[in-house]
């Protein structure tokens, strides 16, 4: 399945209906990489997101409260 967009990261506002339906049926989204964190962390897809990344720049590291270069797992949307 494709996101339908030519972009780095996933913009949940721009994905097609088929992908939205798949996401709504998921138990969790595994999002690898800083680009997915940067593009999705302000979104609420309705399911938890597990971000797996290395904080490679100061703004992302600061938003996560970790030193630059840290490996991070961040869970978002757990209820």
C-alpha cells in the first residue's frame, strides 16, 4: 500500500481513503525515523503510534527531551 504522496514522512491529512481505513483498523502504527516523528507527532490517527528513531538534530532532540544522537522509542496515543 502506498501513501499516495511524494514526501518524506507521512502527512496523515494527505493520505487516501484506503490507507485511512487500514490505519483505523490497526492496533498500533510503527513509525521508523525522524521524518515520521516530525510529520506525524502533531496528528491523532486514532490509534497509538510507536516512534523508533535517532534524535539527529537539536530541535527534535529538544522536543523529545534527550541529547542529540540518542536512540529513542516514544509511544503516543496510548489510552
